[in-house]
C-alpha cells in the first residue's frame, strides 16, 4: 500500500507539472526546455515618480513654510544657534591650528612674505626665506588660514611662493630634499639669484591678480633696490632691459597658465582663457538703455581726492595700531614658548568667528530679494536665519569668500544698508589689523581691498541719498578700495596698473592714480607703509631710495669702518684659520705693506696717507684681535701652532703701566702683526714705530666663503716651494656649494699644516668698486645701492686702504647718529 501511495503521489506531481502553462513556468523561473525564450515576469510593478500637485499637497507646503519660520524663532530659545556656532568654531580653530603648526615648523612662512622678499631684493640675506620647506609650509598654511575664516588674503603668500619658485628652479637642487641635486653649474651667484627671485615675485602678482604688467612693476617698485624710481618710465641699460623683459615674460606665462587651467576646470572650456586671475573684479558697465549713466565724471575727481585723503588717514591709523600690536608681540609673545603663538592664533580665530556670527545675527538686516537677479540669489546671497524671500546683508558680506564680497560691493546696487556698511567696515578694520602679524601665513591685499570697498560703497550711498547725485556706485567702491590699500601699503604705480588690469577698464587709470598718490602723500605724513614698518621692527638694514640732503655734510671717511681685518696675498694657514674663527666678517681686504712710503707717512704727508689716526686705531685693533685669536687657537690640534701662539702671547702679556699712552704701550710690547707678503719675511721683534705704522696698499678683496673653500680643498703650498705649485680651482669648484657654503667650524684642523701658505691672489676680486675718503655720502649711497654692493673699500689717492663701508654704515639710523656727532664736533 505504501508503495502504491508513493506511485500515485509521483504520478500526480508529474501530471501537475505537465498541465502548467508556459507563463506559469516562467513566473516560477522554470522552463520546459533550455532553448525556450525567457519572458519578462509580470509580478514586477512600476514605481510612480509623478508628483501630484493637488490641494492637499499645497496645504502641506504652506504648513512647512510656517514651521520653518517658527523654527527660526524657536531656534535661539532651544539652543540650536549655539550648536551652529560651536560647529563653526570647531572647524575654524582646527584649520588655524594646522596653519599655526606649519609656521612653527618654518617660522619664516608666517605673514605675507612681502617684507622678507623686499628685504632680500634690497640685498639683505634672510635665512630660509627662499627654501623649499618654506614654500611647502607657506602654500599649505595659507589654504588652512583662509579656510579658517581669518581676515587674511592669499595674494601676499602667492608672491612669496612665486619668489621661492624663481629662486629654486634655476639651482636644480634642494637643501631640504638632498636627492634633488643636478649638475647644473650656472646661475651660481647672488646676482643671478636676485634676478630670478624678482621675476618669481612678479609672476606671483600676475597669477594673483591676472596682471602681468602690474606684477613686473611691482617687482620694481616694492622689490628691486637697484633701480631708481625716477627712471621707471625711461629706458636704461641692456642688462636692466633684459631683466625686466625676463620678469614680464614670467608674469605673462604665470597669467596664461593659471587662466588656462581655471577656465578648463571651472567652465570645461580648455583654452578659452576666461579667468585671468584669482581675484576678478568683474566688468564695470552701466545698465543697458541708461544713457545718462557714466562710470565717472570730472566732478567725481574732487570726491576721489577727498577719498584719497581719507584712505591715507585710515591707512596710517591701521599701520599705527598694527605697529603697536607687533611691538607687543615681540615683547610678550615671541619670547615665550612657541605654543603661546599657537594659542594667540586660536584666540584670534575664536574671536573672529564669534564676532561675525553674533554681528550677523544681531546687527544684520533682513532685506527683500526682489531687487536682486537670480544669479546673485542662487550663488552668493546668505539667508542666515532670515525669513523666506529675504537675505541677511551682514552675513552676505561676512560669510562669503572675500573675492565674492568685493564683487558684490562693486556691482550690486541696493544690496547693503549704510548701517551694515559702517558696522562691517569697523569690525573688519579692527579684526584685520589684529590678525596681520599672528603666526599664520597671511596676506593683506584682499582684506584691505574689501575694507576699502565697503568704505567707498558707504560714500556712494551717502552721496546718492543725502545729495541726490547720479553716480555709479561701483566706481566709488573701487576708488575706496584703492584709497585704503594705498594708504596701508603706500604703493602707487604698480598698484594702479594692477587695479586697471583687474578691472579691464583703462578709463579708471587717472582716478586710481590720483587717489593712490593722495593716499600715499597723506599717509607718509604720519608713518611709513605697513611693509616698511615690519621691516624696521625686525631690524633689517634696508636701504632707502636716497639719502637726505643734509647727509652730504658727511664724507666716506666719517662713516667708514677704519678698524680693518685684512689678509696678505700670501698668508699662512694658521693666520687664515685664526682670522676666520675669531671674526664674523664676510670679506677681507687683500693688502701689502707699502715700505717705500714709510718716511713720508710718519711725517704726516696727507697725499701719502689720509689720516694717521686711522692707522693708529688699526694698530690698536689688530693687537687686540691677535690676542683673541691666539687664545682661540689653543684648541688647534697641531702642537706647532700652539707653540707659536704661546710665543706671541708671551710677547704681548707684559703689564701695562698706568698713565702711559696706550699706543706707546702697544709699540713697546712689539706685538707681531699678520704674516708678511713673503713667507721668509716673518714679523720681526725689532720693528720700529715706522715699521709698525707702515701703510697698507690695497690689491683686492676676498670673501670668507672663498677662503674657507680654499682651506677645505687644500689649496696651499709649502715654504720651500713656489706658489705656482699650488693647486688651482675652477669656477665650478668655487661655486659648487652655493648657496650653502661650508663653515670654518666644519673644517678638520688636524688635516692642515699651519705653516703652509695660501696664495689668494687668483681668487680675490682685483678690481672692486672703491671710493675716496672725501666722497660725499650721497655719492657713496647711490653707488652702493645702485650697483648692489656688499662691501665698499675706501682707498686714498695712492692706493692705500683706510677703511671699508658696508650696508650698516649706510642705514638711516647710522647716518643720523654720525650727523649728530658731526654737529657736536663743530
């Protein structure tokens, strides 16, 4: 029976399977035959995406709008505003913390970098200013600084970054990354590097503003020291023309490279060149059909002059406050631990975030959107808890990128109320002044433009409302931006061209130039530009464009350094090591003793020697230096040199009798000066006074780096050999370590024989620029600055060196002190 039941069951199943239709088999996923076609299943239904806008749906929308309004009103009561503020604070402070830490890694990356680049192009070496590590910290740090909501710009750091690129690319090597080191022997001098740094700075300006000509002029006006402002519009020598053509080419290349990539990335139109710079002021034009509208008229020039005066006053006030803040930081913040600088940056970020948030909530005005076009409504208008169909004018300025806010102030009529503009200007002025100088990468161009644009737009609103004048508000906003920026940085020609190129409107050339000149003259009456102030605070010996007229009462003999440290053409290694280890001078005169003129010199013949007091002071100084050197050479591993030093010290140690003339005491000690021209003519113990006051004939000047290089490479010869046997170094070997030449303390003294002799004549500069002791200071200053010198020997009529002039002898403070001494002497 069980078997029969199983059979019946199998028979029934088989019968049911046979009676199923093809559609049923398809639904179950079964087919009768593998070759049968699979049909779509009918148990799958379509979704309904069509929106049914009926009366109940409209009622729901109205209820949602009412709830949104109620939610804004209830938001402050329930604390969601505080939560939004905390979230904003968290993001901003995190970004600023990262930027501040990057500055701790490379302190030179702080600020805009323009004062440092200006000092570098002026001829002052600032350590680490053009290093790759500085570039990395600067470029990354400015991204986080701008993202952190601080009132800073990225244009200044871009100029610094461009200068670093210009300095590094021609070298084909990196100090930070040792593996980047190619054998490229060219451009291995400070002169060539200066030209590339100037071109890089111009390229940075061009990329920031889309202004290649303005970038070239910026490198002239703010950077290049060896250029006369009076010659800006004249044609000068071939090399100068080549250097500025090079800067213009770099600026053009930077502008079009940036334009190419921005146009392709933003508009997907590669090669269309629609975005020339990072800062775009937009197109200034009157509305179609308004024939009475003009960008500016002759009557407006009077107001532009007044705005220039106001911009100069505001800029001077800005610089004064910032100078006091910088001094406070130097005295109370910088001497402390480094994390204190980070805390200050975080404090500024926190205060800035809270101020703009609270100001937008409490002081912002909710204005109607009817007067604005759709593009503005969709992209840049900030509602910020205002009801529907309205926007918060204060938040629209504070919570937009600075470039967008500038564009709105230039082109949107009726967008901002006068009260909002006043509050925004005051808050932005104070916070930007506090921010510039904290330990983060930061620029000042765009904050100054934005602050000035608000000032100019306020003036336009007052003229329209109170005086009923028919003016173009965008022009007044542009002039206000130029006036305030000119009052802060005191730039004229280059800033005029930058603004003209940024606006693409050549008709603005005259009003911008007039405004900038008036702002500069007004501001200069009170203080210097912001960059010059920070350069002065750091103690950089910056040379101005020219000296004051009254400085011509001084001559080269009044300001020169008479106490010389010099070497002979053939000098023993022991003396070279002693000189290099006990002095910090970067160059040394190469001299010989003029024995033919000893008698005339001692008789006081002015034609033979300029002034005997210089010679006496030189003897005094040399005696003291020799004693210090002998003390320092005690660590020399050679016992022979130690014995030499002991003998020399024994000759100068006798006690000084009180009341005797110091010079006579030195002569009685018979102090041995530096080794003579020839090795066998060593200093004699029996030298007389005439021998000790022997004049020094000037033959050339040699750098410290060159002397150290000669010692490290073993360029010397023995006493019993001729100087012709000395090894010769090529130019590539002399400049191989540029710009990081080895230090004298890196020299292994145990490998040197102190009695060996070095012939420095093949490596010295035999014909440097020199001046007469009677040359006026203005002539000395112009020669030193125009030619970009580092050392200027003072040589008398018969070729005797009586002193040397360096950059520190030509600073304004030093010349002023010498002038006071001159008046006291008279």
